[in-house]
């Protein structure tokens, strides 16, 4: 299944779409780390998700196969955005808890920027007319 990710870079950069195909995704039951083989365009990458990254991606923290599969796209987005650390000549990307935290902060700040923009575009009297007495 091909998916598209919207990635936001720095404030001045453009959004870009990165198509990706998840080939396989599995969780190692012993050490609770995940492995995703994913194709970004013509490039094939292996994304290794640490147990701590899996625990950091959502609350309450869980290192289960269900949680891993729920967030496969998020881990691919982290890998595509360059937040993960590359190993073995760039074919393997390691996702750590710090990478997940940086990704969440970037996502939350882009969400807040969208809210601020929407609020600024509202006419001043429209915002005050929505108050409940």
C-alpha cells in the first residue's frame, strides 16, 4: 500500500510529499524493538525502532505489537524527515526516543502555527460574537 507523508521542514521551507511503501513491519518479542522495511521512492531502507521509541510515541507507554503497528506510519515519517540516525551507509535508520520527542515537538509546533494562522484570519468581531453569555 502506497502512502504519502507531508513533511514540514523549517519555517521557511516548502511542504514536500514523500511516498512510501511499507514492505514488512515486525516487532521482536524478546527485546521489544521494531523493524520496518520501507521503500521511499526508489530507495529501500530498514527502520529500526528502539523499545524506548515505541514507549515514547503515545500515552500510556506500551511496547506491544499492536502499538507498533498503529504507529508504523509515524516511524516512517520520522525516518523520511531525517530525524532518525543513519547507520550502515544510510540504508538503516535507527529511531530512538529522542527522535520521537523531536518529531512530536515539530508536529505540535506546526499544528500551533496552523491554529494561530486561522485565528489571525478571523475578523475581530467574529471572535467576540462567539462568546457565550
